[in-house]
């Protein structure tokens, strides 16, 4: 049986308010446990609108993927015309429910937009301050430290890798790639396992212009070619307008895969036995800008 680790990114206030409870219901009905990574700080989604006017590819993606439908108009204005609401501290009960129902809870940055735009290039000190803010919020609400960190927007650089290695984390899932590895960025060599997202996301496939029926085909074809796949879903997408699609996808995959929590897979890995791979910036079909990816040539140790 093939392992499929389910990684749920929660980027926004609306995602935690509406998307997470819907996903929890969907997973509970199927007896599936997943890993949730939450942006612990303010929802500044409106600032991402800056990218509308500054990056050509983003406008194209917005129009094709119907981002306002996915994220809602209010979310599109948070941090600009509307004040940025706090994400995690607005819904502590939802976070505690997630853990109580057997899911893993990790961190998806503090301010998603800030991390997405700057973390790959910031020095360690600045990223560490952002990670510390997220960690103290997590600990204040949950009373424990998280094991996993997932970088917003798959943005990972020398400074962020160094900052994450200092934290309490036991693994990260911050890049795109093929299989678990130990990441190297610039002069920083990570000691923790990195479990990259191996599959395209729904918003990327929509960004490529695929319809819903084609999404099923893409996932059913792609899943099972590797011993371990990591699928990233979004509370705002698969917990929003694509909730029905996601439920049906889980049902279709149920007899082909074993659903896993990312942290459980990470615990079975021995970091020293993993290949060391450079983290490189690359593009993904259907996604604007670049994301951090596992280099396909293992680095010399
Ligand atoms: Zn995200």
C-alpha cells in the first residue's frame, strides 16, 4: 500500500473559521487523520493584492483560479482596506478540536504574506523573530510545542532554514520535491528531515485551466508512483468551494493508499540516512513566481 501524507495549510482567518471545521467533519466521517499547519498571526491577505499590480503572472492566476471565489472578498481586503484579523487566537477552540480529533497541528508561519514575500531572502535573525512569534502563540494556545513547520508559499532560504533548525521542530515540509531529504541552502546544512510536497495543488491545476473532472484524473494518475506522496490542500480551497471534490477524491483513493500524518512519517525516518539535496528556486505550472524545490541531484556531503 502506498503512503499518502495529507498536509493542510491554513493561510487565512476565513480558512480557520470555516474551512478547518468543514475539513475536520470530512476527515472524521472517513476516519482519516491529517496534519494541519496554521498561520499563527495576522491575516494580511489584502497585501497580496499588491502582487496583482506588480506581477503579471499573479493577475493571470487570480483570474484563472478565481481567487476571489476561493478566498472571498473580505479576505482579499484584510490588511489593506480592512484591518488584519488575528488567525490562530480568534479560533483557539478549533485548534484544540483539531488536536483532540487525532490530527497533527503544526505551524505555517506567523504572517503568511510576509513570509511568502520575504522569508526566502531574509537573514536568519529576521526569520527567527517571525518563527518565535508563531511559536509563542502556538504554545500559549495549545500548551505544547509543535513538531512540524511548513513554510508559507514553499519559500525557504538560507536564513529560514537556519532559523527553523534552532526551533523545537523535528521536521519540516517547506519545499516541493520527490522524496524526503536533508535540505541544504547556501552555507546552511539542515539536520532535520524535509518532507517535500510531491503533488500539484488544486489551485495550481485550476491555474492551468483544468476542470474538476480532470483534477480527479491528474491525482489518480500521479498518486502511487512514489513510495510516499505528500499532498498539500488548503483550508480555503478543499475546505471551501472544493470541499465536495476533496471528499470524493478521498473516497476514490481510499482503497489505494494509506493516509498518513506528516509527523508520523517523519518519525520513521532517520535523518542521517537521507540524501542531502540543495534547495533551489524553481517555477511550478499554474503557480506565479517561484517556489523552493528539492534539487534532483543529491549534493556532495
Ligand atoms: Zn499557505
